């Protein structure tokens, strides 16, 4: 599969996501990485919205965005950022959340879940579920009309998938789930892990490092970590799954879409050929990011 020309240019500058000696990444180094954002200029504009406010959902920090003026109830999209459960924040992903609010017309709730290694598994998953549960419990606070979707990219896609099955099991009806190149199985044994192991942005070794920081020693079959291992996918919210053609995570995302279909869940899968991991959050570098965001927004508007 040929790389998209923009992906090729990106990899010439950033051959791997972390681009450092993993053995040297102690806690101080991780915290320093969190304080910097070399991609800030490529994440898109910080468009001014009528309503942006930092709040808390049962102690979990969140940022609420509303692009539609007024106080009429709207659908809600919960957004979980990526970063391997180790990096990322509401602040770093501010432009992405604003863009999602503008494109969908929904209230967007961006979640500042706890990060590893300081807060290992299942802290991030617990925070994600706490926020989803709170939105259903306090619709007026979120100006929600009761239609709620979850979305996330990479590790955030993992949290969205986990929250989706937890909502099903709790009897809370989600309108949709959007999983963008999600982490769905930490076994890391798919063909895409071999084919794109090194030199395509997110290296296989880096993904293994992220998983160790979050869930070292955890049973990889635990569906709170590997939702692809969930025995029964029936009754889950309709789904949109986006994958990157040249990404170690490609195959597990596409297998999850297959399993959802087999379980009778409405799902649409779209692979962006020649794309590499992280393209979705860098519209300043990838034209495919704009295409993918509009596709995701179309799908969310359809179900919300």
C-alpha cells in the first residue's frame, strides 16, 4: 500500500511518534513531554465559540463546548483524546473538540481523564464511564436532549468503545459510537503490527510501551482494556470505525467492525488509504484529516 504523499512528508520529519529512547522515559521525562506540544501549530484553529467552560463530572475534569447559540437542549458528543493513556489533555486537544462542536452542532464534552503511569488501569476507563454516566444522570446541566454519543481517537477510541459496552450493560442507550484508529486489543499480534512495525509513525514497540505504562501485568483479555475480547457485542450502539491504512492498529479496528456486524450492530467502516496514525488530529498536515472529520460529523449528525 503506497503512503499518501503528505504521510510520506510527515514521516520524513517524524519517523516515530515518540522519537526517543523508550528506556530513558522515566516519569520526569513523560511529564516534560506532556508540557510540550510540537504539533500545536498543526492541530487547527482555536475557533471562538459561544460557550466553552471547564467543569467537573463527579470529580473528573471536563471541558464543555457549544457552537450553537442559546440554551435549547442539544445532542451530546463525549470526546476522549488519544495519547496512549499517557499523553494528551483537554488543553492539547482543544482545537479538535471545537471543530467537532462546529461540525456536528452538538454539545461536546471533552474529558481530561487520568493518565498513566501515575494512574494505571483502570483509572482512564473509570473516568470515561463516570462522565458518560453523569451526562445521563444530569441532562439539564449539559443542556442535553437525551441523545448521547461517545467518540475518541487511538487510546481515546479504546475508552469510547469500553464506555459503549458499559452503557449497554447499565441500560443506558447511546445513540452512536465513533472509534478513530482505536486501540482494541493489546495482544498486538495482527498482520498490521508486523507490516507497519517501524517507520510509520506509531511504532509497534512504542505501542507496547504505552500499554505497559497503562496496564502492565493486566490480563490482556480484560474487555476494559481490550474491548475486542468482549464475548458479546450484540446490543451495542451503532458505530463508525475509522482506520488508517498504514497503522499498526488498523487490523484490530477493522476486525472490531466485522464483529459488530456479525453481532447485528449497525456499523460503517472507513479506511483512509495511505494514512498513518495521528492523521485525524493534525488537519494542518493532512488533507485526509478534514475529509475524515467531515465524514465523522456526517455520521454523528445522522444518528443524533
